[in-house]
C-alpha cells in the first residue's frame, strides 16, 4: 500500500513542518525505519543522560520521549476514529499538561522506550489495516478539519521532528 502524501488543505497550517519532514515513499517502511532510528538513538542514551535538559524550563530527554509517545497515541486514536468515518469532533490536548502529569521522569528510560515501541507498532498495524477508501475521510480534531492520511503523516513527522531535536539540542551538549 502506497499512501499518498496529503494535500496542504487536508490539515492545519501548524502541521506543515511535521508533514514536510516525512520523506517521499511508502509510509509503512518509513515508520518502521524511524522506529529503528529511535531504538538506535536511545541505545546511546544512558539513564543519567536521559534526565538532561538543554535549558531552563525545557523537557528532559525522558519527557520528550514520553511526549512523542503520548502524541502518537492521541494521533493514532484520531486516525482510527476519522478513518472509520466517525464525524464526532475530537478534542485537542495540552502537551504541557500531559507531560507534567506523567511519571516519565520516575521511569527507566528503557521502559519509556518500550512504551514508544509498542505504540509505534500499534500505529503501524492500524495504518496497514486501514481500508483504502478511509484515507480521504475528513474529520474534526481540535476544532480543525483533517483527513485520515494527513494524521498518518503528521504523527510520522512529529516523531522525526523531536528525534532531530534530541540529536541536535540534547545529545550535542552531553556527549
């Protein structure tokens, strides 16, 4: 299944940076490869380093990984609901609230990574099993119109965005 890249009118402007990060090609192998890249990245991050924050008020590496996982769960849920034709408006979420009310800093970084791996694998399965006709379904999430295929690209780009931040702003300062 080759999922076509969404048109810019299929998602809000604030998602353009995420969608633009997703390379051309079949989305499933891209998601699988990016999962491997995350696993390789976190194999290099020690428990001690996972607490690092590159600035005042910035999230720790653990919190960034928890945020990536939370967002993937939420976006996958949206993908499922809209993909199945549900027209119920879906609520937004406050990422700061979610991070502040999680216990990721108390968990071993490898446990947080395991959670991301399980979430990504569930996302891949959801996408693989989505009917072809569902990809252009339009729904409402966070008071904006979005299609199923746009959500798939948004969640892929969101992970890439934050992986790049970990590599550039965190790891470059601790190693």
